[in-house]
């Protein structure tokens, strides 16, 4: 990609006619915690609450005279394309997975208005992408890849142009969430060897990690859609070409439950609403705190399109990861006083969040699904010790994902 930096700078300058630069904000809370100078590049404050408008703008501005654009997106790219379709007065056909949160679907309709139509198809993004490409080949129009496109990558790199200008220099470290690789490859290419780039993926969509381990893009056997903004089954070919020379050790993979802890903390402490993908970079700071101390670090908060109907699930997953909520099956004797005996074992900080009798396995015992919330993880050590001493039989199912899907 010759002349990448001049073209990324030109893209950044051109998009000022559409929206101002997103803020780069120093976060005192995180800086104090990790002993570093930590800044947040607030892409969640763009007009479509994600960085995706950048790539859509740049790719579409280069297609002068094109009146039909087609794209596939889990939500954020769709909103960027929709916004630009209305801004430019062109038509857009947007394919989205059936599993896309309603908040993102509704916002896409609002941004695009009469200039767009939405097709919901496929349970996973890669199925949606295939459907969109087939439709575009049959019906015509210009296909806008969410990440595997040189103009899109160039547009996403504009946020790096802004970071350097706003910071007045190059940070020591930049932490980038990765989905299909468009933004991360663009930012990494802009900074080149001038800063250390770290890449963060959700465990259920670690396509960059898989590609770097194999030496080429590979399709994941399974994708967890929870982190919908980064749940991509295969890294883009063009982004991978730009990222393949980075070290595998610089690609961090985080569990979906862990990401939820940052979403809850940023909402409660900072009043910042982040979608799961938007919290990736911040949560990753904990894994690199040993070598960022005293350094300047920029975390890209890539998106804030969060449907608050998902908040109970996010809280649940955060509590389970933090160890303050557990579920177990208790084999409760069917005799007077047994329940009272169990309740007497609970500590002053233990609350029953769920209590449900299940099918009895024997006449003298009944199985009970119990959810317990407490304030400190160590409280469960005391609880289980007392249950053992009292002779209760129980099974902790908190980490049993298969069983939990059916009973929790």
C-alpha cells in the first residue's frame, strides 16, 4: 500500500466536512490504577457511535457517480454506510445477521432513512457476508466490505492521524480491538514501527490469533456472537497482509465474560457506555500492566452501540467471571428443617438470586438449582466448607457452559 500515510491524512482531512475528530481523553481512573498515562480514543462518540463511519466515508467518496452501495455488517459498519448513504443522497442495501441486536438495526434505519433497505439473513456474520456478495453480484452496485478493502482500511487509519495530532506525538503503546482487521491494520500501518501496537480479540472470535499461528487467514470452526462488533470468523486478506509481521505475543485473547467486567465498571465509574467490542482495549490493559508502567498508552474504545436490554446478561457474566456469583445444584433432603438448615449456612453477605426446585431424582431427595450472589469471591470458600461439614451434596455448575445454557 504505497503512499499510505498521505492518503490516510487526506481521508482524515476530507471527513471533517462530515463530522469533527473524536475526542482523545486522558482517563485518570485507569491511569492511577495502572501507573501509566492512559488515554481513550473515543470512537464511541462518533456520529454513529463507532469508528466504522470512517471507512464507509472514505470508500464511498472515492466512488463518484455510484448510486447503489451494498454491505454486510453486524451493526456498526451498517450504521456508517447508512449514515453516508443519506449524507451523499445515494441508495444502500444493507445485509445484517438475524442475531444483530435490535438497537443496532433500529439505529441503522434511523441513520439511513429512505435511502436504505435492510435484509436480515444468517445467524453468523460470514453467512450474511456471503448473502450480500451474492446479491450484489446479481443485482449490481458497489460492494463495501467492512474491513477487507484498501479504501476502508485507509479511512479507518484516519483515527490514528487524529491520535498523533491530538496527543502531539506518538504514544508508547496503542491497544486495538480486532474484528475483521480493517481498523487495527490501518492504525498499525500508520504508526509503523514508531509505536508498539497490541491487538485484542474475544475468545469466541480470535481470527487474527488463528491466522498468525497458521501463517495465513483461516476460518474459525465456531464463532461466539456475544462480542458482535468483533465476532468475525476469518480475518480479512488485506488486513492480514498488513498485520502478519507483528508478533503473535502481541495478540491478546480475552474471554467474553471478562470483557463484561469492564463494560460494567466503565458504566458505573465513568458513565461511559461501551458495547462489548468497545471494552476490549481497556480490559486488555490489565494483561500488559507490567511493561506499560510510566508509559503513554492509547486504548481505542471502538464502539458504544449497546442495547440496554442486554445489561442483565452483561452483569450476570461479569459477576460470574469475578467470582461473586455462582450456580450449583443442591441435593436437598426431603425432610422438615432441611431448607432452614441450608439457609442457616449462608453468610451475612450471601444473597439467594435464584432458587428453583428441579425434577426429583429420588423420593427422599430433591434437586434444587440455586444461584448465590455475594460481595467477595472468598465467601464461597466458607460457604462450600460449611455445606461439606453439614453433609450436603452439591455440584458447582457455574463454569459448565453446556449445562448452564439449559438451566441458567
